[in-house]
C-alpha cells in the first residue's frame, strides 16, 4: 500500500483535481473518490456506474490502479458509463 497522487477530472467538469488514492484502490474506488469532489457540486448525479480512463483505456472496475500501470501524478478521467 502506497500513497498515489493523481491528476484527475470528471467528464463535463471544469476543474482538474489532485486526488490522493492508494495504489491498491480499485478503479471503482478511485472513481468514487474523484466523484466525491465533483458530483452534486459541478456535475449532476446519474444512475450509471463510474468508470476510469487512463491513457486511452478504460480500467476494469475491480483492478487495483497500481497494477493497471497508473503512476504518481498520472492523469485519469472519471465518467459515467451509460452503457
């Protein structure tokens, strides 16, 4: 377990955030941590799952971000997956 600071944005938000996560957090957990700063404030809540995109690929929800190759200060995008 190690601290992993990420640059992150939530699709349709105007801000880029610095979010501290753990390298063993799953992509789903990282999405929730990003959403906590944005959803209900600058982006409306939606009934769909939140996904994470890193370097053009969508990470599997249960995969730890450290194992997915996400490194310190990498950029990730959170977004609602409407299917």
